[in-house]
DNA sequence: CACTAGTACTTTATCTGTTACAGTACTCGA
DNA sequence: TCGAGTACTGTAACAGATAAAGTACTAGTG
C-alpha cells in the first residue's frame, strides 16, 4: 500500500489510497525514465523523493510495472557493469514509451476533470442535504 | 468499463480509464446522495448526465457499490411504494456517509496533487531525454 | 397476443493492478 | 558474525470493476 507517513487524512485508509493511485504506476515510471535512464531501486527513490517522502510505491508494484513495460515494448533494460555492490538493471524509455506517456497524461487530465466534476456534485447539496417529496 | 463514446483519447483503452477511476465509485455515489435521496437507476443517470454523457458507471459496479455502502452504514435503503413499473430501491446518505464523503474528497485532492507532481516529472525531461554517463 | 426496448434490480465468475511476503545476492559498519 | 541497507525476483491473495446472465414490469408496435 502506498505509505504517506505524515498525512493523517491519507492514513485513514491505505487500501483506499492505493485504489486512487491504481493504474498510474506505469505512467509514473515512464515519467521518471523520460528524464533519463535509471535502475530499479533508483526509480523507487526518485518517486519517493519527488513527493518529499510523502508517497512511495512498493517495490513489488514497481518491479511488476517494469515487467509490464518491458513486455509492451515501452522500455528497454540492460544490466549495469557494476564491479561492486549489487547488480543493477537499468531501464530506458523507448519512443513507443514516450508516446504512451503523453497519451496517458492526456487521459489523466480528462479523468481528473471527470472526477472533480462528479465529486463536486456533493458540494452542490443544500444544507441538510435532502429534497422534499421523498418517503422517510 | 467506463464508456466515453466521444473521446478518442479515452477510447484508446477503456480498461486503462477504468483503473484511473477505480476506487472513486463509492465517493461519487455519496456525492450524488448528498444532493438528496435517489434510487439506483436514477443515480446511474445522474452520474452519466453530470458528465454530459461522456462517462457512465456500469450498473453492476454501482449496485456493488450500494451494497458496500449499506454494509458500511454510509447509506440507508428503503423500497419505494410504486404501484406501477418496477420497484425502486431508494438510498439515503447517513451522517457517517457525509463524513466519509468529505474525508474522501480531501484524500482525492491530495492524491490528485501527487499524481500531477509525479506525472510532471516527465515534462521536466530535456530534449532527447537522456543523461550523459550511462551505458548505451 | 407476441415481441422488443426500456426501466429497475440482483448475482456470479472473471479480470488485473497491487502488494505482503519470501527469496536471492552483495556491501558496510559494529 | 550479524544486522541493516541496497538491489532484484517471484508467488499467492486481495478487492474493485464489470461482462454476462438473470428476474420483473411497462409501453409501443405489428
């Protein structure tokens, strides 16, 4: 589950937060890789740091995403040539990946507007929130 | 899957769009019910009309949401007293439901900002999108 | 009367992204 | 030697979404 250590609002339900973020992982990874090649754990840290530590994506989620992106040809991978420490698998976005990234960002902008519109329905409620003419 | 008949961007992947909207169904229903009591099919229509027909939530999804909301005590239900046509099950939001609605809207506002931040990482990429110092 | 479409509600099996958990491997500091 | 951190991999379980099938009722048409 996404962890947002300093947000009481979020911590009310990590499972709930995870569902709100579901489906964005691949696009987030593509965004990070648009900046430049990176290896798995570094991507994890980039995402965590980009939100000031407020949010992190679980490793299992990220590595599952890398596998999907590879399968779909949206990224390429190669092993780093480290002589020390753990071996690092680097990922590089492909042209197809860049196109999908931009498409997904567009889709997100539309979806964001839809959700805003739908959630604002409740803000339009009159005080007391009930219409006349209904059975108790 | 959510249907957005007139949006080519969205129709690229309904499954993708569904994942972006996942987790919002309960909150959307609570938003509609904050305006006043309503029956199942009417809620369906309210949501579809609020987006100009661009988006609809499948009936199976909505009725599953009603069940969850009932189970959690966020709404109450009663049968209408129709003498004609199909019987209608009306739903009314509870005080607990209103509280959860507001909490979820707050959570959404935070999540929206996070996603915007993370997806913008790709916008910061330099032309060509690669950093020096990495193996080809 | 029969049929179709729309309205209205219900249930089940399937799908899939997420992730807890377990595992492997390597380095560094106590 | 041990624990923590870095780094990668795989599996089983979870839960929201929904296709599909089902029930029931009305209105319009042939």
